[in-house]
């Protein structure tokens, strides 16, 4: 069986998965398990969405201060 | 293996990991944590060098090559020093918090977290040319500010995800311990940023 290609691939995959122990965050574990898949594959989708929502909320909260912050950051490179 | 073949191997690894960090960072960092091919760092630091050459020429213009090369050397040297300092700090703090890993893995993992930093600095330099600051309170000014802040937040969130994965895979830490390391690291980053600003090296620290 150890000569079987599928078996060797399976062992390789299982070893790879077992690098870290599963994450547990107490009562928040189900929430953690629901949220993390969005960051594992193509995270830019959720990152783009959340950053636009956050910046809109910040603009509604702070108004022109955000424009000043943008100017300061633009000089920051 | 000849030198050029090794370089090609590192380049292929770098490209594979670069695409992985963008599309599936979880899988990419799991892979990165298992390799010890530090040669990949060459390509990351080539990108860093390219950025500093580009950024410095925008800031100072290309009229004074002596001033330009002096500024470039200063910024690039401090970028490498910062990278080594924070890699060592993360490794030390991670070990104190019960993490198990090798410094080589931390160096590799942390080097890939420089990608959001690089993208932010590159795009900010380009926007500096295309839409020179300061932003005004007109509609286009507000709209551009909103888009720029959203882009900056996106890069920050991406950086945080990659930082988390570095600690998770290279030092095998869980979320609670990662939060512990971050609590110690955050003020250090703030103080380091202030020192760099006061010394006139970086306005925003290249971390």
C-alpha cells in the first residue's frame, strides 16, 4: 500500500494539514471557523469590501478629518 | 547545482509564493513555513530596492545623483535593518510566548509580509505624481481621499492577515498567544515609527 501514489499523496496532505493544531477560541470557535475561510482563499474580496465599508464609516464619523489624514498619508512615502 | 540554476529555482519559488500570498495566503504560508530557501529573499529585496530608487527619484528628482544615491542607501539600509530587527523580535517574543519554530522560517514568513507594505508605498508614490497632495474639500478631493483611505486600510488588513499567518505557521502559535505577542509588539512599532520620523528616515515606517 505504501507504494500507492494516492496513499503517499494522502499522507503528504495529512502531514501538511497537521503542521498546526486546530485553532480553538472557546465559545467563539464556531464564529472563528465561519469567518476564517474568507481569508484563506482570495482574501482580497473580503479585504476590499471591509476596507471600503470601514473608510465610509470613518468618513461619516470624522468628515473632513479623513481628507486631512489622506493628505498626510500621501506625503508619507 | 550551478549558481544560475539556483537563482532560477529561487525565482520560481518566489513567484509561486507571491501568487500564493495574493490568492491563497493560508496555503502559501503553510508552504513557506516548511521551506528553508532563504535565497527567495533576494527577489523581495530587489523589489524593495527598486521601490526606494523609484520613491527617492520622485521625492528628490533626478537632478542630483549624489543626493539621490545617499538618500537611497540610507533608506534601503534602514529597510534591511528594520526587517532584521522585527524578524528577531517576533522570533524572540514568539518563543517567550511558547512558540516553536526556526528563525529561518520567521525570516521567510516576515519577508512576504513586506508585500502589502511595498504595494502601499508604490501606489502612494504613483498617486503623489498623478494627484499631488494636499486633498481639498471639493467632491473629487473627498472621493479620492475616501478611495485612498480604503486602499490604505485594505493593505493594512492584508498585512495583519499575513502577520497572523507568519506567527501561526512559523512559530505554531494560537490566536491567544498571537494576541499576546501583538500586545508587546504594537508599542514597539509605535516607538520605532516615532524614532524613524524624528531621525528623518521614514515618515511612515517601512515595516
